[in-house]
């Protein structure tokens, strides 16, 4: 009974907040309907995620049922005895609803999935508000189609680090877009991202600092203060991040050593969708992380549907050079700048450590949407400029014709 009450309350809260978000940002009514459709779609994935993990296994169920044997808790097991980073942080989040309230695993997936949906909604609202125009591929508009991508919903629809990190990153970037009034939200979001995955928190705060420093929309006083705060936070968090990654120092040699040891555990001899990462040159590693699995790699139906997404990523990336301009980068919303600057080091790190296509799909889901929106914005900005030039040319010819008509009329009257 308690499970049903919690599910109904969470669902109604999301429906009501959809309407309030659209009203708050002055968006058309049709976007409220789109958010409701996305919510139903996402709740379906919460149910599908429950079925998938229950049948095929995964850490998610272990988090909720406290079956994570690799986490050793000494002494009496209380709520705060689980507080820490990584796996223990997720157990800490699950302790009250799972151990004290006794909620079921499916309710846990809906609770975590609600956070994943909120993250999707943050990005949806910013895209609807800040993008100058839409773009179509094969007659299909990118917005809001890209927000129905399978991976965007599947990996954010259940208990685990993925939903927390995706939600936290989206919330952080949403707060950064209006940093003057939402700075406190960015602080809370960073807390969740860092304790779920310290290296992602490190990349996020560093990316935000760089975006602020390079952003033209940020006043110089704020730029100095916020950049200094970001650098200070990054330096402060660095020791614990290195400890989590089991690296002695921040150097290319240490990184490659860790990369080699981790990738060896995910090669083709152990994992069905694995590959020999150490034999790949750097360009192929990057291509694999960014654009695989493609159709010839698909080892299950999730990978098959992911192939369509990756094909779109590959197609849009081909237009970066043609649409890249200093003006487009200058006018780009701060959340995309910060998201892309975060995406680059994360992609560099993961392309050298992940040698399993299933894990690649899961891990790149946290930041790949910002690469897609980066390509989308460049195309949309260029398209908007072409539309403006066409309108200016039309006005020019209309004005010239009007002057001709006035001269002709004056000549006739004389």
C-alpha cells in the first residue's frame, strides 16, 4: 500500500511540476504536453528497467536490497555508516526508503527514475527556451525527437549511479545558466554528482570553470570570482578523486597505467560485447566511444536501438566544421559550453578505459546529450543566420521596389 501511495505522489508531483516549469519559462502549451508524453515514456522505462535487471541482473538490484557484498561496513549498520563516495553513497541514498520504509525495488526505480526525468526536463526546457530554431534530419525535427532516445531514458530509469549523475549534471548546468540566482542549486547538484562518481564531479566543476572563463556573457567581476571558486573546488577535490581512481598523481603515465589495468578486465575473452582496447589506435578508440555500437556491433536489442542514436551522432558530427563559427560559440548557451567542456575530458578518459560496448553506452549517457546539442546548436545558429540574411535581402528588394514605385508615381504626377 505504501508503495502505491509513494508512486502516485511522485507521479502527480512530476505532472504538476511539468506545468509549472512550462509556465515559469513562458513556453508554449504544446511543450507541456511533450513533457507529459516524456513522463509517461520515462515511467514505462522504469518498469522495463525493473524487468530487465530482475531477469538479466545488475548492480541496481543489489543497491536496493543491500546485497553489495564488495562494500564492507564495520560495526553497527546505520544510515550514516554507509555515507561515502561511489557505491556506499548509493546505499546511503537507498537506506531510508529500502531498509526503513521497506519499499519495493520497482518503487525504488521510480524514485530514482523521477530524478532522471527531472534531469531530462532541465535540458528539454533550456533547449526549448534558448535554441534559435529547429533542424530536421530526413524530415524529422531534432527537437523534441532527441529527448525520446532509448539510452537517455533506460539508464536514468532505475536505482544506481547513472540516474543520480545524469540528474546532478543536468541540474548543475541548469543552475549555471542563471548562476546569479541559482548558484546554491549548483552546489547541491555538485554534491550528488561528486559523491556518486568523484571523477565526474571533478570534470564537472573544472568544465564549468573553463566555460565561465571563456564565456562572453559572463561579466568580468563574476568571471574572476566564479572561475577562482571553480579552480579552488577542483584543487580541493583532486586528492580524493585520485584516490577513488587509484592514481598516485595526475599525469599521463599514471592515467595510461590505470587505463591498461582496467581495460584488460573487459576484453573479448571475458565479455560478449568487449573488444581488445589496447590494440586500438587513438582515433579508433575515440570513434568507438563516440559512435559505437553501430548495427554490425549490436549484441542485443538495446544495442540495436542504440545504433540509430549513434548513427545520428555520427551524422551531426560531420556538420561541425561547416557550421562552426566564432559567433556561434560566442552565442552558445552557457549550459552547452560547460557541458561540452565537461564532455571532452570525460570522453578522453573513458575512451582509454572502457573496452565493453554495453558499459560505453551506459557511461557516455551522462554527457553525450551535450555533444548532440552542441552539434544541433551550431546547425541551428547557422540556419538562423541564413534566415536573417534572406529576410534582410527580401527587405532590401522590397524597399528598392518601393522607391522605384514612388519615383514612377512622382514622374506620372509631374
